[in-house]
């Protein structure tokens, strides 16, 4: 039967099994590669991973792990916050006032179709290449168009006209209707859409750091991939995945706390 639920225990076991299959497949490919070339670095085995972890912990080879964490985390946090704030203000305004939607939605839809990484030259002109500005700009303007469109649609579709008319009948002003009715109704959608933008934001961050930075995860991935130190590259990629999953979980938790009625 389509969409027939399964037990939680089965779901957990299947999730674990999928990772076991992935690890077994990688181990087999790594073993094959090392049989052909014992010094192979593109598919590191477990001992090579341990060696890479030791280099990360000791800072050998110019690796500054905690410096990379601070640099990338600060850029990501400021960029995502800026993008969410811009999208929140414009998206809510367009969703509530059709005149603003008519004026702002066409250019936002236009820029939403341009890949943010293709606009690096534009960001150079407007924000320069020094400091955190270029990274914040790429992340903020990369996620804001899609997020603003999602918030606009939520404000238009998730709040019915009957609720708005009832609010005005009770004497609410435009600001009170927007703040107390529309925003409260679509808040879980805003959080959910912001959660879905964490992945693209990390893509924009790593792309900018790969091209421009002298510190950060993208910079270290670029330098270590040139040296074919894939034990360090794969470790950094795994840490990026764990960071993304952590942000995802935190935003899910926030949504459950502020809007328990929305569902899981």
C-alpha cells in the first residue's frame, strides 16, 4: 500500500543499514585501489584516515582546523542571518500588500534565476574582496530570492480571507493583522523554508572560500585536494555534513517549540 507507515525500529535499522552498505562499498573500492597501488591517496584506507586525523589535530602541514571552523561558521551565520532578515521583510510585505508584490516580485524572480556563484564578479565590484563582506553577500543574496518567494506564497495561501476579515471586524489595524495574524500563522513555514536554505548557503560559502579565502573549510579543501590529501578532504566533507545536519536539527527543534500545532 502506498505511504503505508513502518515501525520506528524498522526505520532506524534501515537507516543504519544504508550507511553500512555505503561504508562496505567504499572499503571494497579502497581495497581494490590499494591492491593495484599501495600508495594510493585518492581512496584512503582506515590507517590513512587515522594519519589525516592526527595531522588535523596537530596542525601539521598548515592545517588550522579551529581557525577554519571559526572563519566558516562566522561567515555562514552572518550570511544566513542577513539573507533571512531581508527575505522575511520583503516576503512578508509582498505577501500582505499586492502593490508591493507587483513592484518587487519581477526583479526578485529575475535574480532568483541567476546562479549566485556566477555573480562573483558583481560582488567584487560592490563589496570588494577583503574581509567577510564578499562571503556574506554571496550567501545572503544567494538564499534570499527563493526564501522571499516562499514567504510570499505562505502569506497569500496559508492565511484565508475569512481570518483577515474577522481580524479587521474586531478592530485590528494593518500592522496588527500582519504581526498578530499573518506572521503567527506562517512562522513555521518561514522556519521550515529557512531550514531548507542551509544546504544552498553552505554551497555558496564553500564556493566563495574555494575561490577567494585564505582560511576556512573551502580554502583547506582547495589546498588539500591539490596535494591529493583525500583523507583530510573526506574528513572535512564529513564534518560539513554533520554541521549541516546539526543546523537542520536545531531549526526543526525551534519550529516544534514555537509552533507545536504545525506538526512534526
